[in-house]
C-alpha cells in the first residue's frame, strides 16, 4: 500500500470511528474504556492486524 495523505486520513478516521463505537459499547457493558483502547491500539500496532510501524518511540 502506498503511503499517501488519503490513506493516512482513511486509517485515522477508521481508528477514530472504532474508538467511538468501542467507548459506547464499553459503557453499556461496564468494561473500562481504557482496556478497549489498549486492545484497539494493540490490533493497530506493528504486530497486529493494522501493521502500523512506529520508527521513533
């Protein structure tokens, strides 16, 4: 996949949408929101589904 501004905006907007949905569902089921955000971050990271690599921590 080419890294263009459109792809960056698409991935960012998808992550934002997923985090909003996760926040709403976690409130309904009583799960801490921080736990869901950590899981989403792990899935989006370099070893997860998203494959986002961070070169400069």
